[in-house]
C-alpha cells in the first residue's frame, strides 16, 4: 500500500488501513506523516494567533518562536512514543496483547485528519465566523480521538470496549493520583488558627 493509499484509507476506510499498518509497521513513513501534520498545524496556528490581538501579545516574536517550535516537535515525538509504549504495556498487563511498534505507526497516521482543523478555523476566522472554526476544529479533534481508539483496537487486536477503556485508563490514573496527592497534602497541613 502506497503512502497516498494509506492517507486515503485513513480518511475513508480506516479499519482495514489501520489493520494493514499494525501488521506491516511502516515506521519511517508514519513518523514523517506525523511530523508533516505537526509542522503544518504549527504554521497555521501561528497565523491564527497573529489574527487574534489578545493572544498575539503572549507569543514571542522573531526567531525565538522557532526555538519553541523545535522543542515542540521533539516533545511531541517523545509523547507519541511514550503513549504508544504505555498503552501497549497496559494492554500486555490487562489483555495479554501487545504491539508497541504497530501501535506507534497507527497513532502516527491517526493524526492526519487533525490537519483539517486549523485551516478550517483560520478560514472561518478570516470570514468573521470564528465560532464555526472552533466547532470545525473540535470535530477534527474528535475524529482524531476516534481514530486513536480504532488504532488501539486494530493494533492490539482488542474489542472496542477494551480499546476505549485502555484509552481513558491513563487519564483516570492521573486523576486518582492527583486526588490522592491532594488528600495527603490536606491531611498533613497544620490547621490554621482563627
């Protein structure tokens, strides 16, 4: 399957495409697609922030923004690899199924529809209907989230319910850890007089 066929498949026939990606694991094209989508969104979002005078004051000017962009690319790849590894590990623990490299490739390709959100939001902002742009961006984000759950399902050969649970499990763990930490801090703090 060529790169064009894969991109077409992600948009219009995601399940067999993700099955193919999980089986064949074309890692370099997947990471390249992820990088292109990330940089494209970065550039469009930079243009979008210049249209909004309230946000533009918080963004550094000049070449310094590209230092942040470079760090963002590195951090983004780190989070992608960490997410694929963590979800594959959790799947190994709970369901005895793992495929970290296949999941990494599937998650890399799953971000492709995310490239639609920022240009649509930018266009809507230029037309004076920025609320529509926000809605369209949210739809693109939801599309990416659905593709990520499908990526989990196909790469790890899980049922849909198992994939959804595995997808939200790290977030739930973080919430419970934060609540536990807050409880511990609240219990150890001395009471204030008065």
